């Protein structure tokens, strides 16, 4: 395996503080112009935003309900491994799962009741 595209240099680990004085001295317009002039860090365009998929944040929904991963998985019949994969970004929910998460986020009690009709 070739290492021709790697470097042995490491980031400065000295913990030295970044000097922000030049940045702080810039106006908002100057900061914006400087950002636009960097070809490797262009801001997102409205077209970029239209192409992006909005994915429900599983951990945000789960935490808002006050549930552990295990409790959320059991309550909404989602395999615990799948839930963890979603939360840790190893996998993304497919279209059906995204829709299911939206419904859970909007009306969790109705989903739980539909899945567990005999629960008290």
C-alpha cells in the first residue's frame, strides 16, 4: 500500500491559543469577503440546500422523549443495533425509516399505542 498521499506532519499539539486579533479587527463585511475568497471553503448556495436531504435526528427525538436507547428501541420496535448505527452516523435511515421517525417525533404516544395496544 502506497503512502504517497500522506504526510508525517501533525497538527500543533502544544495547546497554544489561536491568535484571533486579526479576525476580531475585521468588520462583518470583511469576514464575509474573506470567506468568499477561499476557494476550498465556499458557503453553501440555495441550490446546495435544495439538494440536501433532511434527516430526522434520532438522538434528539429520543432525548426529547426522555428515553434511553434501549427504551426507545423497545417502545418503537427498532432493533437496538440499527438505532445505535443511526445515532452514531454509521448508517442513515432509509426513506421509510425517516418517515417513521418524523411520525414518532410528532406523535409518539399514537405510535406507541398503535404498536402496543394492550399496554396500560
